[in-house]
C-alpha cells in the first residue's frame, strides 16, 4: 500500500470519528505521509493527491471535516513550497 493510499484510508476513517482527537489524528496521518518522502517536491505531490481525493469524495468533500483537511493540506503545501 502506498503512503498516499495509507493516508487516505486513515483520513477516510477519521471522517466518521466523532471525538475531539480527530484534528490531532489527521495531523499525525499527514505527518506520516510527509515522512514517507525525502524531497519537498515529492511531499507536495503526495499532499496534492490526498487533497484531490478528499475534495472528490462525496463522503467528505463539502463537509466541515473535508474543509479542515483541505486547509491543513494547503498550509503544509505552502510551507513546503517555501523550502523547496
């Protein structure tokens, strides 16, 4: 299973979790994804794949959870693009 697919499975699972640890767990999943790649450009591309899948998903796309994931991923991409 690729790091992107693994991250998407975690994010999909977390979309149904109704507790206060979701934000930390999403961050942990994104941290793990980024840790799977050495170069910033590879990390940006992996994050983009996750972003596209979350936005396309009927389950999470337009929900507050989907918007949270989108903002989290976009912030990480901007941060990485400054160091790339």
